[in-house]
C-alpha cells in the first residue's frame, strides 16, 4: 500500500484550526452535537469487547423499516471511511480494475490508488447536471473490472442520481459479476426529498455505505456501517474488519444506538435548519453575477463554479477568504476539479455565519476579478 495525504485532509478545518475560521462554509455536515443532548447514563456501561459485527440493537435500528434488509446484512464500522477501506481492500488488488465516478470523496479514489488497482475515472459534468452517464460507465467496464464505485446523494454537488440510472448500473454490474459500491453517507440529509431506500436492497451485488458523521453531527464517535445481502461477501468483509480493529468502541456504539433511537427528533431539527440555510443560499445564487451551480436537492453542500468568461485570480481569492476574512470553502482541487469550482456547505454554519461567509465570497470575488 502506498499512501499519500489527500488535499481535503491536509487543508481540512481541523488541520487549520477551528479558531482560525469564523465562517465555516467548507464542512459537508451538520453542526456537531453535544453528548449531553442525548441524555445517556454511563454508570452501567461495561467496557468490554463488543460484537465484532456491531451492537445488535444498533444493527436493527439501521435497517428498521426495510422489508428486505435484516440485521445480518449490516456490518458496523469506525466511520464510513473504515467501511470504504474494508470494501476496497477486500475486493480490489493489483491486476483488478475499478470504474469510479468523479468528483468524489477522496477516499473512493485514493485507497484504490494505494492498492495499485487500475481505475477508469468517469467524470460527471456540470452540463449534464452531474447525473450518472450510464453509457460512459458501460463503456468503461473491462474483463477485469471488479467494482463500480458511485455516491448518491452526491458529494460535493448535492445531486441525487435518478433511480432509473442507478438501477441500470446495478443490473449491468450484476449481469457481469461486478460489485457496486454505493456511498450513501448523505442519505439522511434528504431535507427536500423522500428518504431513499438503501441501494443494497436491490441486489446482493450492491454494498451500501452510510454513517452518523454528516447527517447527525457526530463525526467524533466514528460510527458508520456497510450493508450487503451476500453472506459470503459479508464474511470476507468481517474478516477484514477484525484484522483492522477486531470490534468497535462500545462507547461509540452506545452513543450511535441512542442517536438512531432519537433520529426523528434530531433530523426534524436538522432538516428545518437545512431548509432555512438552503433558502438563503439559493436566493444568493439566483442573483449572483459571477457564479452558477447545479442546484442541490439533498445533502448539505453545493458545488458552485465561476461562470465562463469571468476571469478571476484564484490563488489570492482563496487565500484572502481564509487569511483575511476567516471564511472557508472547499476549493475544487479537493475533488480533483478546477478551482473555479468550490464546495459550499450550508448545513454546518449558523445563519449569521452563513450570510457573513456569503458576503465575504462576494467581496473577495470582486477584489480578484481580472478587468
């Protein structure tokens, strides 16, 4: 394995220091919650090795409401990042081939690269609304293709892929013995859509990934999961997890179970906040003379770009935003895109932080226009 640090991690708010950022529009999550909100009594918690597959009641809560999935289809991991790592290192090796969309969360590209797996990257485009190019994915498949890697709701655009396109990809992959990884980390941030069913419900060749980090403001407990209906594959994925960490923190799993028990109350609050902040951002984008976007429909981010023909000095733009205005967005290179794009998070900030940050983007854009 040949690891390298990703720009999104090198330049992350926690690396720069939250004290240096007043207007954090770079985060793709909800505001971090306080443990006291959950009202947990820790006095009887035993600090033992937990169930290797994950706490049973937590697994039941994860698939609650599904007519297809059972707790046996769930493997609880230390965040979605570990789930993605477990899947990649179990299914891919040198000599294999992966089809992966871009832009994407960096791990979905970097872990296969570290393994030495060959990849065909299928780029989503602004002009097609960042929707899945089914024929391009079909054309990218090779005899040695082992997996197709997708993410919906999509990071960093907030786009939700059409059900028809997802179904076509799953059926195509199934007919060729290819696994489909569906990163669904943002599924609970469906503030203006119905909660989607896990893609893993459709076929046993699909692996769904999700976590509590983004939608529930709980990245500090490192809780995620993968879902798959193939018992043989789940046995392999469990073996990988056991060799990495044996089991999860029982403290983290207890907190996760309580969050899932209270998820309706938590999500009602978060969705209300999202809708209000999205409305502010939407109004700002509609009249903006220099920016355009594919309007997000889920998640907590959008991916604006500077309009064609607008000339801007990009390096000082981002530098001034952060160092002078203490305002942070996620520049395009975090996602292997041109820095004329940036990820704009509207879920994490309070309304005054959001409006102040948007104002600072306007001011810095004006200052760095090439006349």
